C-alpha cells in the first residue's frame, strides 16, 4: 500500500503515477522508499512487461521537496545516506528489465528530469518545463544520474550548457535534439504512451527485455567486439526459445504473433 505513488496494472502494463499533486509531485523520503520498493521488485515481476510513468495534477515532478531536504546538509555521513536514498531509485529504474515510458507535463525539473532521463522513452507535453534545477540552489548540476544520462542524450556541449546554467529547454528544442521521442498536447499524453506500450507488447517478452539490457550495455561498451558478442548471444537465446520461428510464421500467415514466456 503506497501513499505517494499509485500503481495500476492493466494487462501487461503498469501505470505508475507520482501522486503528490498538491506539491507538484516533489520527491520526499517516503516517495524514495516507495519507488525503490516498486522498481526493486520488477526484476521478478514477469507479468509486467512495460511501465508507463506519469504525474498527477498540473506537473510531472518538480524535483525534490525542499522542505524535506535538510538531510543533505546534515554532514557527510548522514548527507551521503540521504543522497543515496534518492539516487538509488534511478539505478533501479535502469536495472529493471521492463522498458519505462515517461509521460512528462508541466514542471519536469531536477529529480523529475532525472526520472525522465532514466526512462527508456520520453514523451512530453507542449507545456513541459525542463531544467537541471539543483545547480540553481547551490549544488552541482551532477546529480542523481543526470551527468550520466544527459550527455548521452544530447551530447556534451548541450549537456554542459543545461547543467552549468540551469536554463530551461523548450519542448521544441528537446525534440530537435533527440532528448524526447514526441511532443504532444497534455490531453494526448496517455494516448501516445499507451500506443507506444502496445507496440512494445507486440514483441517477444524475452526479446524486449534483452533489447533494454543490450541498449544499456552498448552505450557503455568498451568496443564493437564486446557489443556484437552480447547481440549475438541475445539473438541466439531468442531463436533457441522458438521466438524467431513464431515471429516468421506470424508474418507469413499475416496474424499477430503469440510468444511464450517460459
């Protein structure tokens, strides 16, 4: 029973809603614990194949709740524990095998931006307000995975600009830079996210999980040889499980594929 987030399961999709609408869904220690618990359990929640992450009310997430952030200034030992409670969420988001589709609207700042960056696909509304907020309140712009995710999404120069100034990036520029997959009106966010999830669900369960894993490994790969070795392994695992045979048969017979997951 979560208090700051809502989980709604719809077939193979989990709709995860940040649920502090009166506070722009800002992050608190309680939300950190709940998100850690949810993402930590996804590794073995095989019935869930896709997660759609969104926020309730008029914002996606306006970062950490500053009224609850005193722990970060409580000395190096307590402060580091406090910081790690937050950053661990994003590690678990990347570690879980399910692709995460982020639907962001309104304020998407600081830790909220990190939620979007740690997701696999980002779809934002045309009213989204995105920035690296922590650099504007005396901290560094290197926080909760942003210095890892952002340059990989938009390149070093733009990442440095955003992280060193705290400037907002418009939805149009975010789309042109490849930071997001689509910009839609707020009323069409859920529709666009569901359409994306449904296309993912047409793939084989093993193939989808290995694709997320493979993308993560390839981004940090030391060489082409290492990347190809992983890719070869994934293809043969899927083929040996009969998934390739079913996919080809479905294509030739002009019917939806029916993939086993055992």
